[in-house]
């Protein structure tokens, strides 16, 4: 069973787009689509982890239904372009988080209009710092995602707002009873 879950499709199509610039850095997205599919695809969206390079070079696992992988640029661009000390000073500046989120919104909107992606089936996930970015996007874009799945992520600063936003019909989050996460 594990072998079939890890089987790769033979052909994928990769796209990288720059959508905007922020503080002199190009921000956009990287998209991987199965080559043999032309209808609207569900999307796995992942904010890029600050310390990792473009993850879209990885292959798509084969599943019963085809899907697309979309990685949004953000803190990763700044991390790679500066020393760690300069990066830490920059990311603490007021307004940068909102500016990155705006750039990510523009990148997602661009991808949804340019490629055969299903805007009603976008799931946001991330691991570690990408998971924390996933929380941030969930708080500010609650109507965008069909599901949100941060893994090994810091808990959101504004947790109450996050759970209120995600506890609407059609959004994933909490225990489904409006009381937030277990524990």
C-alpha cells in the first residue's frame, strides 16, 4: 500500500511566476500540475518555509484524483537574500507580515485565474514555520480555504479569531463544535 501511495505520475508541468516585488525582492509562486489533466484541479497550497528552496521540484504523489501543488513565496525569499541577523531584523518590522500576505494573496489570485485550478478546493498546509504561515493565512483569508492543516506549527497569536473564522460551514478547524481545538 505504501508503494502505491508513493508512486509518481510520469509527467508533470511546472510553472514559476513572479507576481510582485517587495523591498526589492521578487515574490510569486511555483506550481506543479499533472501533465495529463486539463479540468479544474484541487490545490494543495503551501507557504514556502523560510529556510527551504522551491519545493515544487518535488514530484506529485499519485492519488485517485489528480491535484495541483502551489507554493507561495514569502519569508523564504528574504531569508535566502540576507544574513540570518539581517533577516531577523527585517521580519520584526511592522507591516512586513501584512505586506507578505498581500503578495501571497496576489500570487494565489494570479494562479487561480491563469491555470486550471478549482478555487473552491484550496487546502492550505505547512510544516513548522510554513505551518505558522498557514495559520496566519487562515486567520486573514477564512473564506479562501476548503481546509487548513498546519503541521508542527506555532499556535496563532489571535487564536480566538482563527477558530471563529474557521468554524463556519465549509471551513475546517477546531472540533466542529465551535469551542476551538481540543486541550
